[in-house]
C-alpha cells in the first residue's frame, strides 16, 4: 500500500490505475458476511409433539438463528440503481422491501420497510424475477409462476400495472440504456414476449426458439439488441427493429466468428444454425461494456462469446460446475471499471457455494461456501420440511458493499470484502469489548468483596441484652 501511495504521489501511477488496483483488491477479498442478516418477521411454528409426549428438540444453529427473510424460501432479488433499496421475492409470492442504508456497523439485522402480502391483486404463486427500473428507483417489476408481470411503486408498494402473459414467466429484462420501455419476457412459450410499458400492451413476439425460454438479457450499449436462451440449447440474438427480428444464433463450434464488412458483424450473413450448449440455456448476461456475452447451460458449461463477431472465446471453467434446475440461473459479472482490462470477475451460483472465476481465462479464484446446514429444516404452517439449500438469485451492489444472494432456506446473505485492515479493526474492536467486560467483572468482584466484608463484620459483633 505504501508503495502504491508513493507511486500515486510521484505521478508514476494514474488516478484511474490507482482506483482500479484498490477496487480489484476489494473484489478479490469478498467473503461471507454472516453478521449482516435479514429478518422478515415470520415466526417459527412451535415444535411438534412426539409420540412420547415430549417436544422435538429445537434445531440449534447459532450462525443463522431462527430467522428468515422469507420462510418459504427466497426466489428473487434486485437492488436499485442507487444501491439503497433491495427488493426480495418469496416462494410464497410475498415481496419485501429493505433499506440497506439503515446498516450502521459490521453487525446488523435488517427488517423490511414494507411487504406485499398475498392478496387478490398480488401474485398468486412464487416470484420468479424482480427488477428495479434501471434509470429510476421509483418502481420495480415482478414476474411469477402465475403468468403475470406486475409493476409496483417502490415508496407505497401499490400495484401500478398488471400484464397477463398466459404462460409461466421465468424471467424478464429491461434495457439499462434504451429510450423505449420494452420488457423482454422469457416464458413457457417459445417466443420472446415484448411488453410495452408505455402503451400497456404486448407489442409483438420474437419467434425462433423451439421450446420454453429461461433467460433474456438486453445489450448494455445497443438499445435494440437482445439475447435469449431456451431449452433448445440455443442462444439467439435479436434486433427488435427488424421485421424478422433475428440476427442469428451463437455456435459453440465457431471460435472465429462472423467478421462482416466492418469487423463488427455488420453486413455479414446471419448464422441460423448451431447450438450454444448441449443442454438447456438458463443463464445469460453481458459485460457492462457490451463486448462479451456469457451463457450457462444444463451441460454444466459456461461459455464466453465475443459480442461483435459471435465467436466462442473458448474460455474453460473446469469440471466443478453444477446446473440442472428448470429456472433462470443468475450470473453476475463485475463492472469493467473495477479491474484492469480483461480482469473481470464472474460470480456463479454453484448450488450451495458461490464461485468466483476470472472471466476470460476461466480460472477459479475463490470457492465461497454458503454458511449453514446443507439440508436445513424449516417448520412452517404447512408442517416441517427439509430442503436442499441452494442459491436462487444474485444482486450486485458495489465494490465496497459486495454482492447479495437469495437462498431456498429462506435467507438473504451478504458477501462483502474483508481486507487485512478490516481484520485488524475487528480484532481491535473485539479486544476492546473483552477489555470492557473484564473491567466490569473486576469492578463487580470489588463490590462483592466489600459487601462480603461488611457482612462478616456484622456477624462477628456480639450482641448483648441488658
């Protein structure tokens, strides 16, 4: 650090390079932050009485305690553009809003500032995806297994709009840069459904997939470009301005790509055959500069594609990947501004662990185990159940605040940077706390000794009656 400060002060290191080194170190220092917890206020049902008449012993889990964000399980997360509000969706169709700025230290339990309970106007089945407006925190969208896409006002949690797509909505996406307000929806239907929030109607569909869709993602630099993946193993690119819409598919056998007349794919004949994965494609995202597309499939592979040419970069992520659920798989790539060029980090939810990869080489940087039991037991109104804990959603906040994850055991967990300086500060805080406790114990001992001496003096005195 001293050398970095010296290089910065002498001008050998630019402010941008200095900042990237610092944020890159924070990124690589991410680890579980179990002291930050989310309590949705749901109570555990009393233990059942056994045949002998005694109560079942409580499950002792000092790390997690018996609190949940959503007791039935958390299916979806989203953090607003300012990094202040987090919205979570449960398997029981409830939605909760959390204020992340209420945290005042390394140990804190968040409580929801508002809840959308299961009512006539709310979702009937589990939430599948949540997203804030990318340009404003005033509203957020939710989709569900009940075939509906809904819009809620963040401040009041009042329902603003409701769209019935007549099919399970696995995920949806809003462009982060577009002037249009089109929501792309991946549903059981084999066409990408586009919903216009301005007119309140489903404008048109993009046909080409064979089977249900599980993932969609807009380009972060070109407002009319969209990528989608489905159970047919293909990743298709679309230009919503074209009558046909399709720009072609990504082919895992192609490591060269399509050059076109300008080196950016323009003017080239679109590829209409080829598969991106040998199984269902349920995860798609872009790097925030729009240069690369990342896809994940049930063949337990991650592939990185050159967005300009469609070439498979052949990045290899090894044999550790797990992916087999018929749901959208959340993939998060760190912002390009945080790391040196081609140094982005991919966060991959590998069932009960969070894997951190170097994006372009596929090198495994960290394997972060989810705290808590592998098969947690939850008692609810419907009885006792044991579930296999896994990560269902990821939401990036910042280099300092890290990343948030949703889990089927009902928890929302935080993964935050912890540097050597943080460890020293925590040790000093712990030592200070122990010192105060020791001082209080010593003071208590002195007081007890004085009382004991007074009692003994009184009992030693002889009392005579005249």
